[in-house]
C-alpha cells in the first residue's frame, strides 16, 4: 500500500504482539457477518471501513459510533462500504468493515514512534484523539529509556491533570499507560532502528483509551520503511 501503511487490523496485531491490548474487532465482508459480529461483541458497536489506503477515517465519514441494532448494522454496513470504495478509488482496495466493541470512558492518549533526523526513532506520548492535532500536547524520549523516564514524559504534558481525574472523573490507570509506553519503546528498539532496514518507520496508537483500570488501543497505524 502507499507509503507502506498497514491496515488498522494489521497494525493492531503488531502492537498486540508487544503487549498492547487492542479493542475486540471483527473484520466483516458481508452485512450478515457484521450482524453476527455485533451480536457476539454486544451492542452498541462501532463500525469502521477497513483499508490500508484509508487514513483519517472519521473525517471521511467512514466511522459509525453507537450502532445499536441489527437493522442499523446492515444499513451502516452498506453505506460505509459505498463511501469507502469512493474514497479509495484506484489507490487500493477495501478489505471490508471492522465491527468493534464500543469503549466508554477513560482519557484518550496517543503513544507512538516517529523518526527524528538526528536521533532516529523516538517514542512519543500525548493527549490523543483530535487533541494531538489541535493542541500538540506531546512529549518525546529517545530509546532506550527507563520507566522513570516514561513517567516523567507523561507528567510533562500540559494535559496531565486529565489523567489524575477532573470534575468527578476517576483517575486513569497511569501504570497501564506506562506499560504501553515501555512496550512501544521495546518495539522501537526491535523494529524501528537502523538495524531493521525493512522495519517500522512510524507508529501511531491513537486513541489509546486509558481507563481507571487498563488501557485499550482503539486505533493503530503502522507505516513500514
């Protein structure tokens, strides 16, 4: 695929192999499969178009959140497939529709790997979702680094108070967030450095929802070198 991008499902498999828990997802190629997956996962669910050629799926109207019935799954499935095929055009193919469990609550973060022209692969952490682009509240570390460095990285964020709990919200599981950062650091050392010429150039886990207990990767993008 263009730029070496991997699909969301393939990207999630990479991070899962390094101990990062993804949401429960099912790739479906028919509306009937999607209904069966939704009933297995439990309503409401999230539906997403699946293709390595698609990025910023929400901006393209390729994500349906809170789908609550078999009838709605069938309707959304057809609509998302048609939209995805138009969006992809000749740049690639549409794999199907991902039916995903719907995760409520928690703080949306981003954890990933970027390439710095001087230092090579760096691990990043920041506020996720739309906030990463709007606020740019992100900190970086050059691997290898320790868990104390990861904790300092998180505390540098202007949005750190959100993780501590505001307006009655429960504090987020900071240890789970640090686990993810350290797992991504290990991935960077294994797959993103100069010793891996065919490895990973970039990684984005966004959003990573950090809940009162645990953290779940709702989306991921791996870009190969």
